[in-house]
C-alpha cells in the first residue's frame, strides 16, 4: 500500500495529462486568476485564504472526479505543500495512486509550461 504522496516532476505530469489523467488543482480562486491552471485541471479549492476547509463538501466533489480508490490522480497547488498534506490524508483513507506536482504550479511556470485561464 502507498504510504506517501508520489512526487511527479512537471515533464511527467505533462505526459500523463495527455493520457486523460485526473488533475485536481486545490488552490484558491485568487491563485487561479494569478497564474492560470494546467489544461484539463479541475479546480477544487481545499483551503480558503484563511486556511479553513470543509472536508465533507470537498470529499463529495473529489469523489465525483476520482471514482475509486485505485484510480490515479495528481494534486496541484502553489509549491506542493498543501498537496502533500491533502494527499497524505487521502492515502490514509485508502487511495492507492495519489501523486502531486513536484514544486507545484510555481515549478511548472518556472519551466515555462503552459497554463490556461478559464
């Protein structure tokens, strides 16, 4: 069983995105507006700007995207700190293929990879 979030470098995430992998961006609306999102990402804010969250509501929306605990998904945030916290929680619930974008969207942008605004 997986015991920690898998770190994926931007190049690997870019390749996996072409295979219709589920990408979940957990940042805030303010952050989406500042940097855009990776194409095909689902915006699913976890922590608000004050660090608060509604776990039940978030899990309900998450379970619409990740429909079984064996499905592979990739979490995205600004610098890969929030995604490690959220990913480790999901692993504790039995999700087996939890990854996150190493370095977050900041690393993605540093590598001059494309984001979209929508």
